[in-house]
C-alpha cells in the first residue's frame, strides 16, 4: 500500500511538514509506504471546469497539479496537510 501526503504549507520544512512526517512514521509502522509532496509557494490555478483534463489526462494549467496526478493515481490513500489561516485551509490546498 502507498499513501500520498500533500504539504499545503507555505514552508517546505515548516510545521505542516513536521506533522506529515509524524503521519508518515505512523503509516510506515503499519507497513504503508508514503511520499510527502510540497505544493510550493507558486500560484495554482483553480479548476474552471473546462473538461480538458478528461481529454488530455492533465490540466491545461501547467503547475504542480500535473505532477500530482500520476502520484495520486498510484496512491491507495491521501492525506492533505494545511495550516489554518483565518478559519480556512491554505489557498494552495483549496485550489488543488
């Protein structure tokens, strides 16, 4: 089994990543492989429901989402980590 852990925090090695590392250790103890992927601090385009991803197998906007698609397809589980800013998750997590 494999899990994909997404770090939606603004800092690659910040608090959100630390929390995901704890999750990864717990998963490893249960025999589950995992990978932490940082969304980064670059802008992510929100979905505009154009449907091109169904045709092309990737988003028309060339950002980190296209890197996540094959990883998400391989994964049996998904964990999304995000800091909470003003009672909402980070914008990168909401856009992805």
